[in-house]
């Protein structure tokens, strides 16, 4: 009887170890972690879109400044104020993107390509 039990244990353990060696097992992930990762990545992507819009606004602003005539001093001042505030917002957005990327890496999101 002991011989049969030890033989069965040996066969079962051999079967389990052979499956582990092939890599056929799935890694189980916590659904809350994957939802959190998706939310973090979506938030980061939204912030990237905002930064791209700010860059296009800056580009348009510089083009408008180049096209101004000498008589439009007031408009030039407004464009400079707009440029400064847009640059501050862009700097803030880029800093927030960097922080978001660090949070994504720290939270251990699988398969993240930044």
C-alpha cells in the first residue's frame, strides 16, 4: 500500500513539475491592479494630449507675433502675456506627465511601454 502511494505521489509531482518547466501556466493578476493601471495610463495619455495642444498654441502664438505690424503694440503685449502663461502651463503639464510615469512604474503595471 505504501509503495502504491509513493508511486502515485511521484507520478503526480513529476507531472506538476513538467508543466511548470514548459511555462504553460498563466500569471494571475489582481483585477484591481489592472484597473488602476488602465486608469493611470489613460490619465497620462489625456495629459499628453493637453501638452500637445499647448505646444501647438505656443507655435501659433509665435507665428502671430512674427506677423504683427509695428502699430499693434497692445496686441503684442497680450500675445507675450499669453505666451508666458502657456509656457508655465506646458511646464506644469510636462512635470505632471513625468510624475504620472513614475507612479505607473512604481505601481508595477505589467507590460507598460512609456
